[in-house]
């Protein structure tokens, strides 16, 4: 009997030991599982933080690239006014800039919640003298004549080969600046003359040649001037406020409140001018009002130095007693970068962009850009900064920063 009781007590002790061991193992497994779960959560959180930090840094870099492009177009640009620019995957950036152009402080906050990457940079965005968006007259060609005229604003005169960068459109909507496309005839050079002309501003040039003297300030610049980018395809889209005229070669006594777009698919018929029987093949505008401006279409792949090679003929527009644009309008005067424009006894308010521009007894309030030849005779040009800041669709003006120099940079990362 005593042996049986000992056997039962020993079994109870063994069962108790096994139960304790199971409890210990269960606790150990539970602890390990909790530890693994906590470690996994920590690794996941660290991965999220790293991804957030990287996203914020990429957003800040995008903001810097954006700021570079905007400052190159307009050295007076001062940021996004506190508004965030949205990027994919919930990222965004805000740009703020302050100070003078030669020591401009730019702050970019890139965010990818909850991460923050802040760049603080000091840059030199001094426009120098070769910008085309703050001048009354910008000339890009080989022959210019100013006679008995007045310019109220700055004039840019590229009196040295290599001083111009021509713009070339690409099929995808972009483009690039190439070399100076001017090619004077053999034995000839660049020809510029000023006779009885006043420039109430600065005459920017690339040589030490004195053209006016007197009270006119003449400054030498080294920064090449860029031909303004242009693309006119958007004017052909059906839209309110735009009237497209195809192969119309003569307009008389007309008033247009819409922007008129001339599309010439073939050369105009030759007609006699009555002057010694000389015939001209041009488009003639007489006593017309183009209150929202005139566009003379040219395909995107036209070379403005040699437009006839692409179009097949010269685009020649003669306007007498005409008005282009109105005060406070859309800043479009005549947008015809591949055409020859001759204005006589006419008034323009807005931008004039032409391959060849001839003003006789005519006035312009805005900006005048001529690619190949320019002639002002008994004419007046008054610079309008609003036109320069907000040019009409189809053309971009460089407001001053041809290049940017980074002076100092600081970085900050946080949540």
C-alpha cells in the first residue's frame, strides 16, 4: 500500500513539473513573438520615415529645379506666394524668395508627410544687360536704321557676331537655343545707323562702338541675347475670341474685336502699286482696326532666318492707317515672327514680333522685336512693362536672368 502512494505522489510531481515547463515555454514564445512584432513595427516605421524623408528631399529638389526655370525667365519672380505646388504621391513644395537679384535668398520647403526637407540658398540672379523682356526694342539681325525717331526705353543691339542665340522649336513642344544664325553677305558686315534719333534709356551693345553719345547711356554687355521662344499652333485651335482667315490677301475698312489669324498657304497674287508699275506680292491692310491684335501664322519648324525655305514664299504684310491692339487689351499687337511687316501711319499697342519690321510715321506702346531687319523712320516706341511681363500666348520673353550663380546653400531635414 505504501509503494502505491509513493508512485501516485511521484506522478503528481512529474505532471506539475511539465505544467510549469509548458508555462515557461509559452511565456518565452509569447515574449519572443511580442519582441518580433515590436521589431517589425519599428522596422516598418523606420522604413516609412526613410521613405518620407526621401520623398521630402526629392520634393525640395523639384522645387529648386522649378525655381531655377522661373528665375531664368524672370529675375523678379519671388516664389509661389505661399501656395504649395503638388507633385505625385502626395509630395509638394513651396518656394519663397526675397532680397535683391544679386543676393537673392530662396527657401524651398519640400514635404512628403510627415517629412520635411528645407533648402535655403543664396543666389546671384542679376540679369545683366542682355535680357529681352525689359527692353523697348530688341534687335536680333544684321541691318537696323533709326531715323528721326524716338525710343522711350532701352534698346538692345547685338553689334557682334556670336551675340545672339537663335531659338529652334521641336516637334514635342520644346525647343533649344543654338548659335548665332546671322550670315551677312560676303564683304558686308553688321550695319546699324542712328540719325536724329533719341533713346531715352540705355543702349545695350556688345562692342565699344559709340552710336549716339550725348545724353544716351551706352553700356557694353557680354551675355548673349536669346531669341524669344515662339509657337503659333495654339492660335489655330477653334476658340472664342479668335478669327482665322485663310488666304485672305486684302482687308479694307474693317474692324475686328477678335484676334485675327492670317494663314497663308500660297503666295498672294502680284499687284501693281502704281509706283512706276512696280508689282508686289504682299498682303495689304488699309484702314483696319485689329483691336485684339494680328497673328501671321508660320509652322513651328520654320527657320526665322530663312522662312521662305519652309513656307515657300515671303510673307509680306503692308498696313496703312491701321490700329493694332487697344489700351488695357491682351498685349497682342502683331505676332508675325516669320513675316515682313511694314506699318505706315499706324498705331500699335502690345507686342510686335516680326522677322522684318518697318515703322514709318507710326507709334508703338509695348515691345518691338525684329529678327532680321529693322527700320524706324519718324516713329516712336514707348516701352510698356505690362506687355513685357505678360506677353500674349505664342511667345515667351526673358525677363532677365540668363544664368544663376549659387552663392551659399544650407539644408535642414525634420518632421
